[in-house]
C-alpha cells in the first residue's frame, strides 16, 4: 500500500489582482478553486434575482475563505486578502 503525503505543496495558485503566487497542497488547491467557482455562481444567481448577496453560495465562499484564515494564513494573505 502506498502512503500519500498530503502535506506536499505541489499546486501553484496566483492572486488574480496582484499576480503574487503561492504553493498549496492538492486539498488546498481544490478549496481555493471552489471559492472562485462558487463566487461566480453566486454572482450569477444574485444578478438573476436582482438583489446582491441573496445567493446561498456566498455561505460556501465564506466557509472556504475561513478555512484559509484558520489553516493557512500565509495563503490567505497572498491569495484572498
């Protein structure tokens, strides 16, 4: 049986505004990508409803952002702050 080390930071992600990059684990990269997928979906739902902030997807965005605040503050500061 092969043991996988999930602490390996093998996935690069960049701040969409500054271009700064940081390496993430595979699991962190999935959470990071999910933030932006859900942000897009929430924005579309809000536009369709005609009211900002009504999409339930914003709760998922906040939950995933909080993950980085609690577990990888450096990545939060580089990518999401």
